[in-house]
């Protein structure tokens, strides 16, 4: 007897690439907002940008400076 239960990852993966799905639309909107918040472009090498950001924040933390998200007022 097979289980009709699906985990959230399996369900997500099933509908992620469906252009008309609300999930895909929301995910695209979230991606755009995160890129904007961090000043990244869609064609950036995101792993490289994240590594550089991580190194920069680690250095700030070592100097005792506050590390805050991109949404915090300057």
C-alpha cells in the first residue's frame, strides 16, 4: 500500500517550475526582492558574491562592529 502523503520538499519541487503556479510566482518575487536587498544582479555569480559578503561581515564581526541585515537603516 503506497502512502499518499508528500513531504513539503517533494510538493515544492513538483510545482516549482510550473509557470502558472502561485508557488513559482511567489518564489520569483522573493528571489527578486532578495537580489535587490543585497544589491545583487540576476546574472551575478551568486556563490562568489555570497562568499565575499560573508568574508566582509566576518571581518566586521572580528573588529567588534555590528553586523546587520541589508534592511537596517544606516
